[in-house]
């Protein structure tokens, strides 16, 4: 189930990133930011649903671990933050890192709360 979810999540990440970057040439990695924030919210939601018994462990494995795990990308986030600093865009890198981490955590928490309430 994890492999099936991952086989779908990775192409979704690639296609969404290319789509966002083609439309927003800001020099900031908006595609990765959108992907990681969306993935955080979705994984939180799935976790909340699973904790409340609304979805089973196989669905959590496929959609949570598999799809969300392959869709989101910590390594690309880290690399892009380093690249921003290396290109002299340290303030942008700081904003990128703070938004990614703080908003990502908030969305994951909100997702858990919503998923728990729906269960």
C-alpha cells in the first residue's frame, strides 16, 4: 500500500511543482512550499481520521505514508533554502524556512483536529 501511494505521490509532486514554477517566476521555490504545506495538512487530516477510526491502517499507509511521503519533500526544501542563501537571498531563505516550518506545523495540527472532529 505504501509503494502504491508513493508511486502516485512522486509524479504529483513533480507535475505540481513544474506547473507552479512555470506560472510564478519569483525566484522563490513556491512549488515546493505549496507541496509541503498541502502535504502537511493532508497528512494531519488522514492521521486525525485514522485516530478516530474513520479510515483504516491500509488507507493511512497508502495515502499518508505512501502518497504524502512521496509528495512532500524535505530534501528539496533544504536544498532550495541553501540555494537561496548561496544566491544572496538570505532574507528570502529565512522567510521560506519559517513559513515552511511554522505554517506546515499549524496546518498539520489543524488537519489532525479536523480529521478527529470528522471521525
